[in-house]
C-alpha cells in the first residue's frame, strides 16, 4: 500500500485539495505569524519543510513564518487528521488592499490512501451525500484546528471543503446557506460557531 505521508510519491499530491481557509484580516505580518504558529501547533503538523520533492528526513525544517511563505510560496508537513499520517501544505493568499487568508490543505491523493470511501471525491458516486460519512470527521478535525487559531488571534470567517472559493465575512453578513457543500466557521459574541457541510 502507498504511504500517504511520503513527499516523493507524486500520487499523494494529486486529486485536488481538501482545505481549511481562514480570513485572518487586514495585512499584519505579526498577527499572521501568530496565526500560522497556532495553526501548525493545533494541527500537530511535523515540519514545516520548503520542498515537497524531498522527504522530510532529507531536508531541514524552516521557520513557520510569513517570511518563509514569501520565500517558498508553500510550507509542507505531515499531519494526522484521521489517525493516519498524510502530507499537507499551507499557504497564504494576500490580496492588495484587502485581507490575508491562511490556508491549510490536505491532498485528496494522500487522503484516499487512508480511507477507500474517499475514492475519486468529489467526482462520481463518491461525490454525493455519502461522502459526509468520512467528511464529517475530517471537517470536525479542521474545525478544532480553526478554533485554536481563533482563540489565539481571532479571524473573520473560516471555510472547510474541497478547493474552496473565498467567501468573505462581509459577503456572508453573518448568514450561511441552508444547503451547504462546505462548512462555515463564523465568530459571534466572542465565540466561534461551526456550520458543517450537509450536502
């Protein structure tokens, strides 16, 4: 069986990404670094590393900082979201005159090596409501990671799902769809509310 924690097994990085995306707020490197540190610690990720083409044992760790993200684009590591180690990555989307988004992603290729139900998700029969059988647990883990980041630095909105389109807190205005392909994390009165995917 393939090792879902192997950086050099290119199949692990295929199939798209299952993500946690957090609208951290306006540009602020110190705040972003605190969020990045909290994310890395909450997810229990080994790393970070700069090169996904070399195994962790064959490279040095790099700092989990905005400077590292600026230099390398992505940071890579190994997490255990469902009890089995898988490759993962992290990046920041920084928009001009707007907000920073912090993103943690788990490649579907690696995840599929841990649970046969994932199959070709989100395509084919694996892409329907039956995917909630495994997504609910993964979404819960990602929501727990997000809650730790929220406790550390706060954020405007969080999204959980497959290759997400950013939907800002301002666009949501405190409301989420009744029928949800993705999960939503919204702050209210100093607490974080999780609205899980239901489709």
